[in-house]
């Protein structure tokens, strides 16, 4: 491969990684996580922390933190390499699955935080309702708050079912993947 072609290929490779990093930011994920995802993705093979540190210029400690964050988001996993003594990390090669993992991971975190909060608040309010010295107005206010909490609970239950809709792949029955893009237009098969 001549130098000009090699340079153009390398530049396109880097631009794809940067675009992946930029896209990840739009999903609420750091550019660093996006860049590391892009590097592993474009490598087309699992990579070690040493290799990732070298490619990004980050310390191995920082790279370990980034990879751990990626694993928590379900967009990277540790993998075994025969004969290798180091940990290797790979990412999903399917853009759709990466999107689903990011999307649902954020929703799961929101649901878990909310459920804990809702349960504590609901218990406090129900305990207050059992107080004998409540005025009618106080009881009404507590019941309004409880009603609000029950609506939250229904909302978060709906989000949980939406997560299942995405994770099961059922979403693709309603919003099919385009199999190829040619000449700037989508072609349906």
C-alpha cells in the first residue's frame, strides 16, 4: 500500500473512532468511553489494557477504570485468550446491540435509584397516615403524595417493560434494522 493510500486509510480509521466517541456522548456516555469502544471496535479483536493505554496515551490505571465503566454499561466484556496471561477486552460488534445496551443500562440505573427512593418515601408516608392526630387537610396532602408515588411506580414499571422490549429484540419486529445502506439511501430487502 503506498504512503498516500495508507495515510488516507489511517485518517478514515481515526475519523470513525472519533465519530463513535461523539455518538457515545449523545447517549450520555463520556467521550473517553466512546473512544475506547471505537478503538477496540476498529481493532476487530480483543485488546489488553497495555494496548489500550498505548493507543490512547492514558495510564493503565485510568484505562482500567474506563474498561470497568464499559463493562458496567454492558458494552465491553473480559475475554480469555488461549496462551495469554493478561486480561483482554472486547466490545460488541453490532451497533444495534451497543445502542440497546447503553440505552437500557441508563434506564436500569434510573429505575433502581427511583425504586429505592419511592419505597422509602412510601413507607414514611404510610406510617404518617397511621398517626391518630392528623387533620383532614394533612391526610389529604399525604394521600396526594402517595398517589404521586403510585404514578411514579407505574411509570417506572412501564420503563422496565420497555427495557425488556428492547433487550428481547422485539423492538426489531416493530422497527426493523436496515440491512444495507448504498449510495446514501437505505435499501430494504
